[in-house]
C-alpha cells in the first residue's frame, strides 16, 4: 500500500462532501 497523497486526500474529502450533501446535510466547504 502506498502512502496517500495530498491530491488523493482532497479527492476523498470531496467525495465525502458530496455524500454528505446527498444526505441533505449542509456543510461549508473550504
């Protein structure tokens, strides 16, 4: 397993934001 990169971390965070938005929660993005 390779260490996660900053870009991958950001992509995962974006995916998490989209999932949260789909669930109807409102969150502020950076």
